[in-house]
C-alpha cells in the first residue's frame, strides 16, 4: 500500500508568501519520509485554494525535491487551452526529471468556473474535448484539431515530457460508471466518498482493469482521500482536528457564501466529517487501525491524506506528518 499527501493550501490567516514557504518545508518532509506523491488541488477566487496556479507552485516543489512525485489533483481542464497546458506539462516533467503525475478533472465547484464565464452545461463537453486534445498532443510530434471549443492549426510539440507517452494519469470520481473509462486509459483513481460507496467504485474499477488487460504488475492505483490529524494521543489529535476543521469548512464554502448561493453540504464540525467517513484523528496506534480498516472496507491500495488544513500551525502539521511517516506508513510497507 502506498500513501500520498493532498493539499488545498486553504487560507489560514498567514501571509501568503509565508504559507508557501511553510508548505514547501513540509513537502521536503513528505519526500524524506517516503510519501509516494504530493497532490495539489486547483481552486479559483476562493479561500479554499491559495495556490490557484498549481503549475507555478509545483515548479517550486520540483526544485525542492529529487525523488518525490507530484502533480495537480486535478488540473481543471475546462479552464485551460490545451496548447498552453501541453507546454506546462512538458516543462514540469522536464524540470523534475520525470516525476509529474497528471491529474485531470472537470472540477466540482461550478461557481469557480463561472468566474471565467463558462456556463455549467458546457463543462462536461469542455472537459472531454480538452482531454482528447491533450492525449493527441502528448502522443505525437505535431498537433492539429478542429472541434467545438478548440480550433488548433498545425502546431509542433517542442517540449515533450520525459515520461512517454505521458506522465501517469490521475482522475477523481465517485461514480462507478466512470471506472471503465478510467481503466481503459490506465488512470489511477481517487475517491472522496465514505468507504462503502468507495468500495462500489473500487470493485467496478478492478473488474474493468481485468477486462482491459491492465490488472497485472504496475496496475493503476485505487485510492481514497481523507483529512487526517495525527498526534501523540487521541485526545490531542481530536482537539487539533476539532479546532482546525471549522475554518477549513468555512474556506470550503467561502465563494458560494460570498455569492449568496446555497452551501455545499460539508459538515461544519469535525465530528460530523469523521462520522460521515471523510476524516479521522488519533494517535499513531489508532491511525494504524483506521488505515487497516479503511483499506479493507474501501478496497483500496492508495491512501492520500490531507494533514494540513484550516488554522493548523506549522508545528502541529509537522508533528502529524512525522508521526504518520515514521509510525504508521511502515506498518503497511509490504
């Protein structure tokens, strides 16, 4: 089983440049402790995401690390022109010596897309066409496309990724019907659903991987994302989580609240998130038991944990990352 780190870089009251510096220091610890990958969300015009251009932040990650994989989870494809994104993908993979992980998706907050003037009923089609163009550009030396949203004349692909034909693909979904689409393309999957609902996706994905001949060695990951707080005792971890979750929940709904729109049904208190299966807090021993139970119930082989959120201090985050890396991850190394 492998473990990754997930990050929104949501606002925490700190000066943004200081927040970036603290995050990059934590990224160095992820690498030293053996985390598989650092995954960064993309959000716009909201306190939920203070790194709205993930490629810029990830270029700094590339220079601060040597072995850690990293990538967006996800690039919001409806917001990109594929020619521009193809160049960014090539640059990041070259800068890192072939460590980029290419997360792609539509995005789950239409209010953000609306800041770019895109109507919600276009997002699926924009995602599909942008993905089609990306795959064409990554697989060839020249790109030409005439579609609904993009008309691209003959364009040379001068900055190809190190990883050929493209960096590993990552896709977030909670829909078992999308498992076949992802398996056919060799994508790694990540869910953000309770274990029982994730299991339905995992079972569909496993069947689809068999069907498409991708179930052998090197098969794509089936993962789940969770907020996690680790501290020396259960009581300390729960105290930190209860305090930090409240500003995170406020950040999550910041834009829709600012627009006066209905909020997403995210629990306002950590206990509600834990009960729903989105989060956990505990000592290393409790977290080991939780990881084992999650792996069994959800049918996963990859766990991506967000260990810094809300108003957690740098010291609290570093403590949790060190405890997880030293006292939890080794128990699942086999």
